[in-house]
C-alpha cells in the first residue's frame, strides 16, 4: 500500500492523481489501467477518492472508461494534415505515424443503393461494390468506414483481403483506377448505438463524421461515409504569413 499523507493540505484525490500521473509518465498501465478496487487497495483511500482522481484523468483525455471492459490509457491521437491537393489515405496516415493499421471487414459485397448511385452519377439500380470496415490502430478501434464504388469499375476488389491493405492501392493495381480529386465534409455527431458499440464509445461520446466523394478524372468513383473517434483523431493545419494555408508536413 502506498502511503497517502492525510496531514497534507492537498486533497486525497489530488495526491492520488499526482501519483497516477507519475506512474503513467513512467510507462505503467500499458496493458490496462487498474480497477477502482485495485486503486483503493493500493492507496488505502475511499472509492469516492479514487473515482475523483480517475475522473480528472479522463477529463484530461489521459484515460478512457469503457462500460463492461474497464479503464484504458488513451492512445495518442492520429494526426491528419488538413490541406488542399492531397488524396488522403487513413491507412497511410496511421502507418506513417508508427502505428499498425488493421481492419475487420464487416461486409464486402455487390449490392444496389439508389441514393448512393445518384451521388456517383449512376442510374438507379446500377450495381455497386460495398466495403464496410472497422478500422483498428494497434488493435484498438479508431473508425467505422463504409465505401461504395461502381461495380463496373471495382468488381475485381470483391476478392481482396482488406485486413491490412489500402483501398486506393488495390483500386489502382487491380482496377487501373486511382482517385485524383474529390471533396469531403467533416462534422461532429453523436453516433448511433451500433456504431458506438463497435468503436467502444462512452454514452453520448462525440465523433467526427466524414462524407467523401472521389473522382478519377471527371468520373465519380467513390462515395464514403466514415465515423472516427474524436478522442483519437485530430486535424492539423499550418499557414504562412501571407495567409495562404498549407498542409502540415
């Protein structure tokens, strides 16, 4: 048991918080953060004291409580350079920052969707390839991703194992198509329950929603809807003295 100085004017929760910060800085708790009972036994304090200290860590974004699973140290946020003229790949972004990106493929099929067909300038009933993935970073969920592509272009992708590969690389090598331009809208939402459970979110935890249309030349080739954990993803931009924004390196 670690001695907590009860004569110290610093509140007990603040003393526990200070020691937890020290232990976190030393690299402890990489597998899983201690339970409340573990901390009560370790520090010899009340449950209220422990929960207040952990709540402060959670407010700081250092740990994340997941109902039914426990408390985990929050992984560093994935940074995305926000600038024009770049076709963005989550796969490349994650791996370039030293993390391992893997996906659980939830659906890879040929289907129809008239609303999506309209977005891709296709006729109603035109067949589409639909790819739905849960994107993982170092084994932890980061994003839920659904992509539709014209089947006339993307049908060769139906045989691809998307566990650890980039969609745009497969599209280029197997279909001879690579997106050259596009537009994307990003906004904050509270996801529905199914997506929240997939991403292991807390109640009413906000996420980034992204909607993207990509073109190869003048032809639309992709409609994508992505939901990304807001606590594990950030946008970074730089700008020059002239006021012209440039993508961060």
